[in-house]
C-alpha cells in the first residue's frame, strides 16, 4: 500500500467533518524504536475542540501508521498511569501491520473497528490494563510440555492472551531479579518466549508482546524467523 491509497482509505473511513492534516513516509510509530519504514496519516475532527489541563487546546485525532509485515520494534517503557501514551497495535494482515495513536477519540467510538475494516486488518482485540482476557485454548498449546525452545511459560504470569489468524497477542508479567540489567533480561526472555510461541503455534507469524513489570510496560512486535 502506498501513501495515496492509505490517505484515501483513512479519509473514506473517518466521519464527516474530519480532515487529513498529515501524510508522511519513512515513519516509525510514536513512542517506538525501530526502522523508519512506515507510512503515517493523521486525521483530525475540526468540529470539536478539547482543552488539556496542561494549558493547550487540541482537536480529536487519529494517527495511523502502516508498517511492513516483517517490521520489528520496541515501545518505550510506559507507566501504567501516564498522560503521554505511545502508539498501540491496530491490527495486521499478510501484507502489513498497523498502529494507531489517538486523543479525544471518544467522539468517534467506532473508530478502531471502522479503521480496521477500511484497511483490511485482522484486529487483535487485546484488553486494557485493568480487564485482561486469556484464551485458555491458546494457553494450553503454549504451556504443554516439552518445548523445543527450552523455555517454559509460567501460566500464572500470562495475564492476557488472544489470537487472530496468524497473529498472537500476549501480556506477560516478567520477573524482577536483583543485580541483573532489566533491559538485558527483557531481551533474553523475549527471545525465548517468542521461540516458545512460534514452536507451538505453527500458523503464528507474528507476536505482539506486552511485557509487564511492577510499574511499567513495554510492547514489542516479533516476527517468525
């Protein structure tokens, strides 16, 4: 998908009165690190203006990024309660993965669903941080022994788990260990955990992993191979 097509699809999906205010190439989702190889379109509702407690006005908006299907990246560490949140996964298909970022989005409550339809995405409906859902059938596949990766998932640390087609979403509570570099621990365990998922779910091509610690979380997307 090129930028003109993405722009046209977003423009067709948003309600009347919304305008496309930004369209860029070579982008990375806000709050993420990774190769800047995506497309960005931002749509804004010019009919409704909000006042932020920090002293500025803004319009309700949605930013949408389209990244290649094999794109991998990592979200910055984010407090569970934060005024500034990064982009989140919108959905994926065989050709690309999409992210979104919004504020004042409640003026268009159907926004995520309608954007997914417009972009031809399988939406992974992961739950928020206060109401988590675990698909028990997927959990059984991931926790049955033995694992070729040599890494055994602890079911008590799986607090969110859903799947859609070739894509899996998991929310996993990572242990804290004294005297160990947290970033290295997360990276090592992420590789092992992803290996477990790809070993046990042959149809899975990508894993969207929310890595939780005591007071922060950081999302990452990992693709097979």
